[in-house]
C-alpha cells in the first residue's frame, strides 16, 4: 500500500466515521444538530499567538529576569504598552511557581462611542502569567498518587472557615493534584496582594490569566478562586499544555463555573481556552487510570510542526473529544464517539476504533519539543526566543477586535 493511498484511506475513514466534508473544512455533528467548525477564526488565532508570547516571557523569571517598565532578554519588546507590576519566583522544587503581573493601558482611538468618559475607547487589560516548570514529569509522577481534597472557599489565613452562603457552584467530591494545589497556595501569597489592588483601581479591565505546563494548572486554580470566591466575572483564562488538574468532581465544577458544557457555543465567547498539541503528552497526565480527567474548553493544534495556521487549530466538544488530544492519544473514545453515533442513529464502525491507538502520552521525549511548541517554541529566555524560531516570519496580524 503506497503512502499516498494510506493517507487517502485515513482521510476517508475520518470523514465517514466522524463527520462530513464541506469544501476545505470538516464539520461534526454536535448536540442539538449544531455544527462545530473544524477550525478557529483568524481573530482568535491571533489572540492565542500573542498570549503564547506573553507566557513565553515568564521563562525569564528566575533566569535573566524582567525589569520595569517591561524589559527582558526575550519577547518583551513585542509589547511596548505593557507595564510590569511584579514578578515572583518561589524556588526550584516540584511545587515551584514563577510568573509576573503586568498591566496594559492600551491606546485610545478617537470615537463617538466613549466607553470611559475620555473621548476614546480605553483598551486596557491586566495580565497574570504563570511559568511552567522544568520538573513537570517529577511533579506529575512523584505526587500523582496523592490527590488533595479541593474545597473552594477562602482559606483559614483569610478568615474563611465556612463556604459562602448558597454558592452558585458547588464542588462535590473534588480532589486535585497535590503538587499543583501546593504551587498555587505558594504563589497566591504573592499574586493576590498585588492583583487585588490593581483590580480595584481598574475594575473595568479584563484579567487575563495565562499559563504553560504546570503554569496552566496553577492558572486554573487561580481562576477558580478569583471567579468563585472573589466574584470577578471579567476573567479570560488561556493555558498551553495544561496537565490534568483533578478528578471527575473537579472537572464538573470547573466546567460549570466557566460554562464550558454547552455545545455549539462560539469558542470566541468562552472564558476558558485550554490549548493542546497533537504530540504533547502533558495534557494527558496524570493518567486517567489514576483518577484524573481533562476538563472542557479545549482548542486542539493538529499540526505537529511549527508554525500552525488557523486551519490547523480546531475547537473541541466537551471534556474528551475524540477528534482532539484524547483521540490522538488512544484515550477512551466512548463518550464523544457514542454521542456522535447516536446523533446519526448508527454505531461507530468497529474497524475505526484502533485508528488512534498510538498513545502520545507515552512520548515523553516530546516534553522537550511538542510540549513547548505552541505557536513558538516556548521556554528559553534569549533574544528572539528559542533558536528554532530565529529567522521565522511573524504571524499575520489578523486581529480586528480589542482582545489581547
């Protein structure tokens, strides 16, 4: 069988098993007969790409550093309107946490639609960026068998001993990874005292939480505390290569808080975007066999090599979409597969079930490659980023909105 024929056969199998083709795009049938596009918009693509550069800058914390107003050896010059508020670095242990807080006052454009009373539209934002860890495998493996009970209400150090009265969201039987929770407990002692006054001073500014690897898990826990406990609604969370944070109960809780369960909702309106890569094993760790589960909000990069294009990135359905990282890694396909089959009143052909049985979760060498390949190769604080990106053209600026 020739390679070309094999590729055509694979394309035919994917089309027949999971959806139908329309022009150069695929659509899959979701709940309520809604159609989910097979790629993201160019505006969202541009936003995610910029956020990947912002999280790449976190790798300067603890190495060459970030200095005011917003200067570093990496990509800080790409963001001339940012002002550094603070950085933190809690050490090099498995529960280490590094990152920075910055504010973007944006620019003013003369318009009759005066939203801030100054004769122009104020485009501002607060950025909280969490760095990944160089010991992600140690963090996952060494502590994966010690789940920690997750109780989403103020800690005793803030005088909170009881849950809020009649909370809108409750977390039933929730456990999270002990190392991830410890990382946030350490980081919050620095992050919250700096972030809360900033939010009070600029209450209309959206707060962008962004994280890579371990930083994505910490960003998830930070976002839940800020949204549920502090009551902040204007949050936008974006993670790259985020590992699994907790169990079924925790995932149901996070999906409910960020309203990620609705099928057919435009991905641009979601407040939580979990970006994954086809060859990255970390989003599948800790293993489902250990009681961990991925949450919804996934945006999947299907292209192995850099750079991706909008057509290489697709929104995903639910917690475990077989077209996304779960399907590429041989994870159980039953949930989404059965939903799609039931919608069409037919069973998924048995001969397609082994298509994705080469588990990328065991490709641990990809920790040095695919786990870092999110628009750019992340994780090295040098001018121009990682040498693999040197000489690469910048991505087109597709953005037409005010989003970062």
